[in-house]
C-alpha cells in the first residue's frame, strides 16, 4: 500500500494486527500495534480490543492486562474489552 502512495488507515492496521494475532504471531501483532502508533495512527477502542484479545488468545495474560491499563489512560473500554479482560482472569487461574 505504501509503495503506491496510499497511507494505511486504522482499519487496515487493525486487520493486520488481528490477523497476525489470530494466526499465533502475537509478537508480530504487538510490533504492528506499536508501529501503528509510531506512524501517528491513533488507535480506536476496536484497535485496543484487537491486541488485547490477541494477547489473551495466545495466553499472554500479563501483556493483555498491561495493554488494557494503558488503554484506560486514553480510552473508555467497551463490552468487548471487558469480555477479553475477564478471560485474562480465568486464564491466570
């Protein structure tokens, strides 16, 4: 996309983050999430949900909780966020 002069928007970034996380490549998903923010693309609640649920699905519970706390500094969690965070609690037991 960028080679043709098109700048990826938040939806494109979310798709990449979610796809890599669902495929088990959570490290790549985390790197992409960071890169999105470095490129001044402001994450939406859906963006945060993608990376939090990806961490939970890949049993990275501490990271999910840390990202959730970071999210709460700037965004109001929604029902999807809360459902994902509940899974952190059940995964840590």
